[in-house]
C-alpha cells in the first residue's frame, strides 16, 4: 500500500531522557511526514516517558519503510514503540454472559459506524444473545463453562481468538473468571467492565447492597484484565449520582447505562492507541479536539 497522504500513529514508551522528542521529529521530517497531533507525558515517579504522534506520510513512504527506518532511531533510547496504520481496524472478540446491555450498546455503536472495529466473533457461555448476534451477521460461539470443563472451554475460546486473528477481547459482562495463562497470553489485550463499588459489595446483587447502604454515587470501571481479579490497570471510569428517593431497580438501570458508556470509551482509547501501561496504572492521552469526531465515527 502506498504511503502517500496516509495517516499513521506512532506510540513510544521508554526511560525518560533528553533528545527523545527531537529524534522522533527529525526522523519524521526526514521521511517527508507531517505531524498532525503530538502528546507526551514524563512520569517523574516511574522515570518513564510516553508519547503518541499522529502524522501523515506525504511523499509516498510506506508503512514497512517507516518501521524499518525508525528502528535505529529507537534503539539508543531503549524504546518500546509501534507505528500503526490508522486505516487498519482492530479485530475484536466480544464475550458476554446473561447481562446484554454492554453487548447491545457495542453492537449498535458498531452498526452505525461509531465504533470503528471489526467484530469478528461473539463468545458466550449462554444462548441468550445468539439471535441478536447472528442478526448482525457476526459469528456466535456458544461455549458452555462448568467447573469440570473450564480448561477445555478456555482452549476453545482461545481457538476462536487465534482463528479470527483478534487483536482485542472485550468482556462485555462476561461472568467467568479467566485463567492466569489466558491473562498472560493476552496481556494488555483484554478489557473488562464492572461496577465501581469494588472492593465493597462483592458477589450477587451489588446494586441492591449499595441501595441498602445508601450510597450516593454509582460508578463503573473499565480495566485491562490481569491474573489479579478486577485489579488490572484502569483505563476509564465514570460515576452518576443517586438519591434516597431512587429504588434498587433505578440503581441497576443507572449502573448499566454508565457501564456501557465507560466500556465504549475504554475501547475507543485502546483502538486508537491512546493507552499506555505504566506499571500498575495507565497513561491515557485524550482525543485531541480536532480528531474527536473522526475518532468517534471512524
């Protein structure tokens, strides 16, 4: 593919030192590239430097040439880096159990073009959403999970991921715990959503528990999945206020709304390469004002 007037995203993470920005800018200028957006963050506590650069190749330099040429620039700075073609959509596998609000929200956003990904499969341990998924012309995989067949079931899930060449797994209220092995193999490529009451109100009916305690805020957290249950690096969070006049069912409705919104925003940040893992935390660069609409609509 020709690189002429093509848009790319360069992501860089490395130890903080002088000269990083200059080296990147000089390389892109030498390749005839025009920087259209640049964001950076220097973490004084961890000593890590993060940078995201959007640029256009205006002299026909292609993707492979850009990557080959950047390798010697990155080496002296010990960079972890990637150059992403903005025209290439990530392949995503969605996983769901019996709560369908996040799945339905993502399917709607995808259908209208507001979620620029390729949904290559939906996996569920129940049959509840088979018709919904098939009606979207997306392959549906029913993989039942029990205490006795968990390793086999997970092997089937990973076969779907490998066969579809998926870049990302989204747990859209998938209510099964993933193995350490799967978390490690897909490290930084599984996003989960849950309420933000944790570590309080664990188990069944967390919203009912919250109602009984008279909470004033309901929230949701989207994070990368790790072997530590619900404790992976946080990507996105939000809250909504509740009052004493609202019922437990109101809490559930409001909670589901905020979960769907937070999960969609976390996916957007990930697929547009705005998220960097920084030890147990993340650095998440905001969508720039000029790119916000195009990022939302793909």
